[in-house]
C-alpha cells in the first residue's frame, strides 16, 4: 500500500503553498526569465511546474489576460506589464532618485557610467544606471543579475558580511563563474580579495567580467535593520584609466553612498 504522505506528481509546484496559484504564476515568470531564449512552450512550462497541461494552460491564460506574459505562436514570453511594475517599484525607491540627482551634478561621475545595485544572495541585481560616458555601454542592464565574484559592487557588498556568512556562501574550494582570464576562480581567491576590500574601503575590479574594462565600487551604509543592501559602482575603460581618476571616482562614490545611507546628513 502506498505511503499516503508521498506527494503525487500532479500535485506539482505550490501544492504546499497557502496560495498555489500565486506560487505557480511566480514560477512561470521565473522560468521565462531564466530561459536562454526568453521563450517557452506550454509543454515546457507544464514540465517546469510539474502539473498537467490543462492546469498550466488555465494559468497561462490568466497571466496573459493580466499582460504579465505574452503569447507568440506556440510560445510564451514575459509581458510588458512587468516593465511597468518594475518602473513603479524603482520610482518609489528614494535611493534611486537620489542616485540620479547626484550623478547629474557630480564633477567626475557625471561623465562616467555609474550603477546602483542590490545584493540578492550570491548575486547582485542592477536597479539603475546613469550613462555619462558614451564609450562605456557594455555594462549590465537594469534588472540584470551578476554573480558577486564577477563585479566590484558585488564584492564590496559581501565584504561587509560576517566571515561565517561568507564561508556559508563560498567554500574555499568553490568554483566560481568565469568570464575572462582575470576572473576569480575559487572561493579562497575571493576571500583573499575581500580582505583587501575591507582594508581599503572600496572594491576594484580589473577586467574580471569584461576585458578592457575596470570598475570601482563601494557599499551604501544600511538604512535600518531591514533596509536593502545597496552598492554603487563606476565603470571605466582600462586603456584610459588612471589611479588619479580612480581616486576622484571613489571620493564621489563615498559621498553618494553617505547621502543614500544617511539622508538626514
């Protein structure tokens, strides 16, 4: 006799959730966002959710009516409504508005490519980008994720975590994602660099995510116990970058970080 505690395959994702439909809808959006092509079929999504095609079809119809997804032939993609929702979220973040105001009037950063990002586990999510340097347009887009080990802002953010939290995230022999010959390759290499970041108070990325590009970053002081973990970074071309330029960039990044973390001065 079968064990009654064993979930049936048809239960699928969300069977233990207080709102299974919401959980499954979120899983659909996550699956489409993670897809290499940005497109998945009904069969693909049914397999992803672990529920029958009929149930998946009803869920997709509801998401399509809400403009959260879009149908293109036999495939589905993320819908434009998500852009509206994302823009509404960002417009209500005081930090993002202050970020743009500061970059526009800053002596050095106004002519550079500057970003603000939020820590999310072992990744960062880019929330905003100020483009003052027309030559540097190969940086991440708003909403993109980047492994913390590959970007200055990610390393600046995890450098302020407790050592035991960093150990939980990265074992010494952990293999890190690699994008260029200069990318860090192990958890031990990352931890060694974090010690340097703590000492100097900022992170420097030397062609670790993109050949020919360097980046400097600082963490924003946390606003309240539950405030977002934010960081600021500025990108420059390696061919024209100088230590003097870097010093000016770091000075203004720190000023902006102080303003974002301590709005009352």
